[in-house]
C-alpha cells in the first residue's frame, strides 16, 4: 500500500524517483562533458560541429538543471543533514566543472570569423540556437584578445576585493552597541535587528537605533569611502578597456537593458517627486508628529494586532485574487497547491525565507516558511508569480531561451502582489484594516520605486564624476547623498544630518547599477496590473504570451508586447500616478 503524499511538502521524486536515478543522471552529464570537450579547437570549423556541440550541450543543461535542483532542494530542506550537505557540494562541484569545460564554446565563437558564423546561422538546423549564438556575436566587440582576457582573469580576485573588504568590515567587525528598552533592559543592536527597532512605536528606541547605526558608519566613513571609490574606479577602468562608453553602458547591456531605460527612469521619477513628498507629509500627519524625523519613516500608523490566517484560507484568497487572470492560469495555481510544488511550513534546519525555482522539464518548486500571518499570503502570491512565469516560459521555449532576464524577473511576481492587494482592499469591510492594506502597498511602492531610484541617481552621479576624473572624498559622497535625500523626501520631514552616511551601508552599491531594476520592475508591474484590473480586451492573452516568450526577445521589446515602454518617462509617471491614486484612496478612508 503506497503512502499518501503530503500536499504541503515537496515531492522530490518528481525530479528523480530514486537516488540511483540521481547518480545515473550525474554520470550521464560527466559522459556528455567528455563528448563536448571533443569539439574544443574545431567547434567553428563547420556548421555540423557547431550544431552537434549545441545539441549535446542542450541535453546536458536539461539534465544538469534537474541534478542541481535536486541537490540544492535536499540541502535546503534540512541544512544540518550530512547527506544533503554532501549532495549540494557534489552538484556545486559539477556546476564548476561544467563551466570550466564548456568555456571554450563562448571563446571559440567570439574569436571566429563573424561572417562565417553568421552564414552558419542561416541554416535551418541552427535556428534553435540562433539567439544564443547571435548574442555572443553582439558582445564580441567587448571581448579583448586572448592574452588580454587572460591578464584580466588573473585580476578577478583583486577586482572583488572592495566588496569582500566591505562585507568583512561591516558584518564581522562592526559592533553598534546596545539599545535601552522601556523596561531598562539593554539589548545589542545588529544590522539584522536595526529595521525592527526603526518600526518600534517608541520614538526613543527608534532614535537610539538610528544614532547608533550612523555613529558607527560615521566613524569609518573615510575608510568605506575609499573602499567604495576603488570599486567605482575598477568598474570604470574595466568598462573602458572593454570598449564601453561608460560603466553605466556596460551594466545596462549586461542587464539586457539600454541607456534610454536608465535615463527615462531618472527623468520620470524626478518629474514625479512631489507625489512622494505628499506621501511623506501624509505619514507625518498620520503619526501626528510635530517633528517628523528620518527615523520615524518606518512606523506603520495602522498596524494593530497581527491577523492570522490558515494555509487553506490563504490558498483560497490567492486563487480568488488571481482568478482575474483566467481559467488556465488558475488551473496551474491549483496544480501547484495540489501537486507538491510548495514546501509550506517552517521546519527544523530548513532554509529560511522564500524562493521559487523553475526546474526545466519538471515544474517549479516554491520554498517558504508559512507562519499563519496575513503577510504570508502576499509571499505565496509573489512566489507563484515567479513560478507561473517559469512554467509558461519553460513550457514554450528551449532551455537556452527559457531563462528570462533580470529585467523581467520580478514583473510577474509583483503583478500578483498588486492584484492580491486590490482584491483584499475590495473585500475588506473594516476601514482600519482596509487602510492598513493600502498603506502597506504604498510603502512597498515608495521603498521600491522612489528609494531605489534615489540610490540609482546616487550611483549615476558618482560614476560620472569618477569617469570625468574628478577627485572625490567622503565629504563629496556624503553631500551628494544628503542633497538627494532632501530632493526625494521634501520639506515635511527633518533630513537628519546622520542620514548622509546611509549610502555607506548599502551593499548593492558594490554590484554597480543593480538597484534601478527594482524601480523599472515595479513600474512594469503596475502598468500591467492596472490594465488587467481595467479588464482591457485581450490584454491577459497578451500578458500570458509575454510570459511564455522567455528570452526570445530583448527585455525592452518583450515588455512592449504588453504596452510597457521602459524607455519612455511616461511609464514612470504612470507608476507615480498609480501611487498618487492610492494615496488619495487612503485619505478618503481615514
């Protein structure tokens, strides 16, 4: 008699029925690697070699995605289990081996005669791999000769030094001191607990946390400034060596984005700052603060007793909220709930947080830690947005074209969050709870659209100054950041002097020009969700078609399929207008 599956846990036999299957698959990959290596040195001699190598490489990647996912999932379900740890190390080692042994593919295509490769790509048999190979040819002008590439490769460890030094300094070396609580108990503040202190209803606790945080960063501001500026200079130099006009151009091209996207974002946000100023003023009024400080920003004026919800009710709420996306979409959500796509609850030694991982040829897997909190409902909707994007993409594209880019990666998940929020507001009868839902959505938009854009503008200014060979110090960085805070937050809040040090604690600044994608992602999601909610004729079909396209088009062109133009400042003004409408809706309720 077979045991009934628990629908609230992963069933990894969907990937491999037995451990022997897993081991056999690993062995197959190793054998395929041996066959692929035979093409090294003659890959581009003729179109047959190129085709046969890619056909084998595709089979290997499909097999490897299952192997790697199986090893990672086993580990994440119990991170103390020695067998799981061993499996994960094995698949990580296999991943490194594949990367090393297939590196010649990019190199040989990049250094081959472009006309010859272009001629190969006109043949029918290579159409399946045309996009993948064409993108290599596009980036060819940014690849140096073999000797120069070898020299740069030897410097990779040194190039990563600024970020590593920053991480060690701020995570291992920094001690912020103790917060004195209302009962005179003292508790050590850490980077991880700082945000919780800023949300405390007691202003004295918030002020202490804020002062402790920036006192420490102020003490080390000269050191951190040198670390950060060395990172910016490294990026600027390598971008120039690789024939990019700027480090920003290098970043957006690698993101599958454009300079126009970045410039349109900056323009659209700057034209809409008054709306953010209005929200900051509303925050001040809601908290009834005569003097509203930067450390008061994160207090939720509507937060009351934490509402609890069962997993069954959470599932129903997500299904009802997303039913607007049609029967096909909902049937797949039901399949996710009923067929072990989601590992739901916290367990001893299970990885924390939440993610969705689409396993090509199987189905997506979602990990979360459901705690019966109403906020967990949003997590379910968000992660299933990723899952559905992966499902549609994987079902319609080969493994090379299925992997959608970072420019569109957060769109489907955020669309789901917005649709859920709208559903919850419309269903809720209690005005205070309704206001809390709207406020949380507003805070999410403020933090993702305006705050991340402020970070993006800071990066742009600093990189341009370095590329113009201007000398910069900690004073310059502090002043730039302080002035941006004044511009973005307006006059309803006191821009405390200490906030000038905040830039120094943002780890994303060591991955140059990363943060702008949060702002473009939420903008695209707001435009899409708004059109879905308006029930525009045929729009959902367009949206699902876009999700099914994977990476077969440039990201900017993919989003144009659903009437989102990231290169147009109007898109970001639409985001700001959506934000403004929610502010006005909140005002009417309260």
